[in-house]
């Protein structure tokens, strides 16, 4: 056991040592890479940020005599599927062995568009530049994954497993990142890293229990099913009989009340339970990150104001209020024991300060990304 633990610690130490060699990106470098990643939207060989291997192969066959062109695609082949041997693939291209290409690589070569040679070369180079930018963006943020993964570490889960899942989230973030949205990549990446780690925890912690309320309802429902008059009803018929939706019926019937989603787990938040780590598939990462970044940047902008201006403008626009609903000048005036006209002047002066600051402070200027 000691040998295994030592090996595990050595593995982590070696991994951390390796990723320490990748420097963190400067804001300027992140902007440059972000713009390079964005160019992939114009690549005619790509669909959903993935190479259209069917189209690439079909085009390469048309120019199979061009060795320089064929030599360029080796990194693309490895990225598409590491199991494909580039030399074998290129040889089938050169010999025009369409039947074997289709069979071996599950392709349909007659169903793709042919580009002219220059356009094909330009698109291949565009994709290669995308892969380089993607790799650099990933490598420079591997330390970010480790810092997030450590917050979820516990005796029940290996740190390397959390890092591995976090790295998958990082890759997804790089694929989805849009530099034009105006937020930092790290802010966006953390959302995806946490999503992948959280889903892994939920799927692998076996000592989780169903909420007591669900256990009670499930047992009561199953007891009702023991009655002869309902036990042969279909799920949809049961849903109608008990005035429950179909999904609830299925959940009650399949629940195994041995795990509780309210179980506390180790994290940066001592009050967290496993429920906090379940991925919400309805969440839009862009929207969630936008909200977070907007809140941070609004608070940053408000900090240039004096205390009274900050309070009144926050009340006016519903910033950090319970319902995010702004108040009228009259309502604020009553709270502050001044006239509505005085409130209007304070708001006008405060907003003017923010506009002036925007000329010299990029972070305040970034608020324009959220204003239609």
C-alpha cells in the first residue's frame, strides 16, 4: 500500500512539475489567441469546431499527387483520432483506395464539397493555427484546473481523477470560448471545470442518499401499487390516476432510497452538499458567466463613486437588491430625506463619473458589452 501511495504522490508531483513549465497568458496574449480561435468559424473544413474528416479526405484524394499538402495533415489526423496511423491513411489516399477508406474510417466520400487547391490549403492552415492556439490556451490554464480540483479533494476521490475531469471541462471551455463576449477566459473556464468535476462527483460518490421527503413519497407510492386495482396500470395511466407527471412517476418507481443528495461533501464551501454539484443541463454557460462578470464589473465601476452616489445609483437600478428591481427617484428621495430633484442630480453626476472613467479604464469600458 505504501508503494502505491508513493507512486501516486510521485505521479501528481511529476504532473505538477510538468504543467509548471507552461506560463500564464498575459491579457494581450489571451486576446490574440481568442481571436485566432474565433477564426475557426470561417473554416470550411470544420463543423462545430471539429474537423469534417469526411470532407478533408475527399479533398485530399483530389490532390493526392501533392506531397506537400499531404504532409501538412498529419497533426490533423492525430487530433481527429489518435488510433489512425497517418502513414496508412496517406497511403490509401495516394492509391485512391476509396472503398477501403470508407470501410476502415467509416466515411462517405461522395457526400462532401470539393474546394479548389488554394482554398483547401488555406483552410488546412487555418485549422492547424486553430489547433496550436487551442493547445496553448489549454496548457496555460492547466494550473487553473488544479487549483479548482483541490477545492473538491477528499479521501473518497483521487486528486488526479478530479484534475482529469477538470481538464475535460477546460477543453470544452476552449472550444466554446468567444473572445467577443468581453469576459476573461479564466472566468468562463472555471464554470466548465466545475461542471465536469461536479458531475463526476455526483456519478461516483456511492454513499449518497435520497432526500427523506422523496423516500417517504416513493415508499407511499409503491405501497399504493400493491393494490390489485392499480398494479397493472401503465406508467401514463398511473400518472393520470395520481395526478402526477410522467417523470415523477418514473422517479418514484426507480428510486433506491439508500443515498441522500443532501450529503455534505468537502469543498471550498463547508455548507455544500452533493446537490450543489449536480450539473444543470438547462444552464447556459455564456449566460451564467455573463451574469457573474457583469456583476463584478458593475461593482468595480461603482467603486469610483463616493458612498452616497454608490448607494443611490444601486437603488435606482436595482443593483444588489433583493429582487433586482430599481426604485423611482421619489421612493429613493423618501428614504434619503431629500427632494427627488436632488436624487436626480446625484444619479446624473455619478453616471457622468463612470462615463469619464470609461475613457481611461478598460475594465469600466468593458461594460459596453452588456449594454444594447
